[in-house]
C-alpha cells in the first residue's frame, strides 16, 4: 500500500499548490454547467433548442453542460437572456464611504 500513500501525498500536494483563483474558476464553471442543465430540464428544453436560442452549436451547449468550460461574460449573458434568469449575481459587500472634508 506504499504506492497508494505516495499517490495520495502527490495528489494532496498538487491540490495544495493549485492557485485559489484556478480552484474558484473550476468550481464556478461546474456550478454554471449544473445550473444550465437544471434549467434545461425545468423548461423541458433540449440542448439543440438552447443552442438555437443563443446562436451557437449544439456541440457548444453540450460542452457547457459537460463542465469545465471557461465561460465569457458574453456567453453567460446570452444564456441568462435565453432563460430570462440570472446565472450570476454580483453583490457589493463594501459600501463606498463618503470622505468628509475636515
């Protein structure tokens, strides 16, 4: 079982060395893919129908739903418009403070 332990250590070190931004990108990509898949099912639409709605190929939609796609804001906007629903929502946790002059 030494091999398994070495493999686990290698995997863990690789995961630890992966930049946080890349981890977020991958996680968000799969979350968007899941959202698209859920919306297709909820609206009883095929990938081909979504492709037509957003002006792309069925293969592209299949790639999106498969996960791991690096979505552009333009693509996210088109998908959101097709479903008439927000995929992402940007929130502001910091409020701008007025700088008072002394």
